[in-house]
């Protein structure tokens, strides 16, 4: 028998059988999860979250349009199973069930699916939250392979069979809801108990200090009696003590029948809480439940400069506080999802958490649904940041599914933006458009602003890449041409050939003699300038104290990035220490919305005409995470998903530094001193690029010389490279 059945055929048969059994094993062990129409959970959750903002117990809802989840959607899958399967059904909302086009009556909690090929369809209704299902059998499970539509055009014909026509099916949405009990509608952030660090008597009440900026629910222990109790929250001591003007507060009433342990149901941001109670109300102590999104610090940074290490640590804590259901701006005041703030959070996230799900949720919450009636957050530049955010997500993660699924929403938003161009092909604010750019006294924002056109050009480039991924060839050609034409027009109109800088503004066809930092610094790291133009902009604008100064961490982020891109790490290190170190010297435990070193005392707390209007924990304050990871450790992707990347360490005056930059499936570890560089990566192919005054040596691989004193080493996965060199 063996002679008539060659051994290689036996091996092939064995491999085939093994592969088949492995395939069934994988099917059996894959995890079921709750699924919904993509983007709808994010829309629903952002609606729910963003109405939680209060100012002195008054609800302060967002300024922009709210969208709603589709109330009726159809889920569908096709299966080919080797054995009969008893499939359990869980649904958020009543459903219609079809098996192979035949309706199954009632609302069954399970269904027997025979062996073989089948089409299973659930039409689910839910007006209160969002339609969702969880299907769990041995082989049939709800997962990312299912499709969903909000318009199924399905009817039952005279024979009793289902008919369908012209239905747009899309991949389902899902996220970490992997048990029947863990329903999307029940989502809550994680909490853990924290004790106060200090309690002091204030008049008839107490001032509770939790030691640093935090977020969560006040908990009262040993509560007894009847009467009223007031909580006055403060990011600062001054705010908590100012019961008449603090931004957030709670007035509670107790009837004497309450539990001795009371937890308030509204989460707040604070460091200090002033507690004032009627004489009839007694309690033993105050603690809190800290509320947070559980994320791992995958990125790390440490150096020879202790103040810089503290800046990184506080930046990371700031980022963690503002990474919640979505990336939000500030935890005290807005608690909203702003596209400009979120764009920076995406970039910082890639160097700290690398949590792709948070980026996706935030992008979807911001975009909302069709039709588009206004800019994202009603701000022109915030619509444009949204497009660039999608491209950066693709660059860092390599994920094409997001773009393929949501390309129609990208296109409709870009159509809206392009429709609002003027006769010159430039964006100019129309009624209802807010041109933000930055909080800066005296910053002109009317007419045609070069900064907005530069962001539009970048957005068109992002759309061209996205259209190609989505298989929309004609769109790709159109966006590429629009972007190229706009860049040409941008330089024809706004680039001053005599001064070699980008002018800020044109009104009624006349260029205004104004130079600002915004378009000039973006042109550097967008790589829109040639080397001569970059040097001119650096010296005449970025290093020029006479050009309108930037005081927000929001735009300092980009200003310092542009300088780092120009090799000014020594200068930027000093600026970081002065600026973020200045906040630390003022007692900051998280970084602020705005910092002006010329202000003193309580002046640091004021903004928007209110004594405590400023956010003392603002996402855009955490930018050193990004700067230190990308421009000091020097790690950045050069192909989608870190399949290729660059390591270009720059000490910037430090004696040594070390850290980790997370990637989709691993991390890049870097150590650099003036004499040695060590790198190790878990995936992709990297290029270590560095400068040395002497011929460097390596323990592995081959160093090639790129130019005088400039060298390169190819970095392969899971190899630890040690390079001896002499820093210039």
C-alpha cells in the first residue's frame, strides 16, 4: 500500500487534515462579541458623555449637531459549519430572525442551526440606545466578519422567501464587549478607591486635598443625619475655597435615611474639595473613586535631566487623565471631544499607549453621520485636522479597514469643505464657520488665511491616499490634482519671494503685511518648503521674538515640532524646560490649557473672563511625550504600520537618554549616550541614522556611510544592536 501511495502524498494528506482540524479548532475557539452598526456606538456614547459638562450645576451641552444611531439595522452572516450548532441569542432590542430567508417566529433565546451552509439575518430595533446583538454557538459567533446595513430593502415574496435588492452592507462595529452581560449600553469606565492626602479645617467645614489633579466620584463615609451638604471642587486650592465662583459644585440633601456610605453619581475633575455641611449632617471622612480608562504605558522616557523626566511623567499623567471614553480636551471644564485637541492626542497616544481603539472611537464620534451641515465642532480647521488624523492613523497602524469602511463619510465631509471655497479656490469663513487657529490676542482670522489653505492641501493629500485604499481610482486622481493645484496657488499668493516667508492673510484680493508662525511652522514638518525656505522661516519667523508669540501648549506643540524637524533639539530642550518646567514650578501636577510666564499667582487660573476658567489638565499640554519620542529618541514610521521605520536619536544636550516607542505589535527600545547607541525592535525593518565624529562600530549588522560623519545601520526584528560612536 505504501508503495502505491508515495510518502509525500501521505504527508500532504496529513497536512491537509491537520489544517482542516486546526481551522475548525480556530472557529470553535474564536470569541463572540457584541456587534452594531459601525460608528453608532461611538455616536451614542459621545452624545451621552458630552452632556455631562456642568457649570455650577447647570448643564452645558456642546455647540454642534448631535447625531443618532440608526434605530433599525440588519445584521447578516453566511456560515458553513461541520456539525449542527445550538446558537444562543442576546439582543439589545427586539429582533426579526431569518434563517436561509425563512422567518423564525417569536424572540427565541437560541436557535438550532443544521450542519452545512446557511445565511443568518437579524433585524434589530432599539430607539433608546443602539441596536446590538451577541450570538454565541460552537461555530456561529457574532464577530468582525458579520455585515450590517441600515437599509436592507428586504421583503418576503408570495412564496414566503426573502428577497433583497440594492442593499449597502458594511463591516460591523465592535469593541471589547465579549460576554453576554457586558452590553454596549452598560459601558462604564473603570474605578478604584483613592484616599485623600490631607484634610484641614476651613471655618465650619473642611478642605480635602487629594495631592494631585484627579477625576472621579466623591465618596462620603460615616454619613449620618438630616440636612444639606455642599461640595465645591477646585483644580486649585483657590478655586475650591471660592464657593461663589468655583466652576463646579454639588449641593446634596439627605433625609436621615441614607446609607452611611454615600457615593456621588456625578464624576468631576479636581484636586481639592471644600465640604460644607449643615449642623444636622455628620460624616467621618471623604475619599473618592478614581475613574479612568485602563491603558498601559507602553511608551517610556528617561534621561540624565531629572526635570525633563518629571516633564515626561506629568505629560503622561495628563494624557491618561484626558484619555477617557474618547480623547477629550480638558477634564474640568469642557469634557468634550474637540478635533484639534484630539488630533494632538492621537499623536501623543502613538508614543505612549498606542491604543488604536481610542483613536477610532474619537474619529467616529467627531465625524458623526450624514448629511454634513457644518464643520466638525463648527470649526473650519478642525474639519481639516480630522482628515489628517485619519491618514496618520493609517501610517502608524497600517489599518486599511477603517478607511475602507468609512470612506463614504470622508468623502461627504470633503465635499462639504470643497463646496465652501470661494471663487479663488480658497477656504474663507462663511456664516456659521469658526476659524479658530489658536487662542492668541491680536491674531487676524478673516478673509483668506494661509494656514487654512495649507491644512486643506494636506487634507486633500490624505483623501488621495484614502481613495486609493478604498479602490476609488477616479476620486484618487481628483484629490491628487486638487491638492497639487492648491499647493501651487498657496505659494503663488502667500509666499513672499522677497522676504522668503509665508504671509498670513489676504483680504479682498490684497495681501496683508502680516507674518505669523502658523503656516510657516506647518510648512516645515509638512515638508512643503525647500531647504532654503525652511532655513529662512526658521530664522525670520520661528526664532524671531518680534513675530506674534504663542502662549498655548496647543500651538507650542507645532512650533517646537517644526524646530525639532530643523535639528534644533538643543534649543527645544531649553524651551521645554522653561515652558513645561515653568508650570511645574507653579505647582502643576498636570499640564495646563495655557501658560504665560509673565502672569503671577491667581492670574494663572483665569481664562475666558472667569477667575477659574482655565483648564489645569488639558490634553494639548502633554506634547512633550510626542516630541521626546519622535525627535529625541528619534523613532517614526516611514511606511504604514511600522513595516519600515526610522530611528534618528538626538540628545539635544542631554548626557544620555533611554526609552521605548510602541508599535502595532511590539516596541522600539532606544538607549543613547555620547558614546553608545543601543536599539532593539520587535517588528518591521528600521534604519538607525546617526552622526559620529569617528568611524562607528557595531556588534551586529553593517554600518554604511551616508555622508561625512553621517551613518546608517539596518535594524532587523529581535536583534539587539550596540553601536560605539562619538557624538558630534
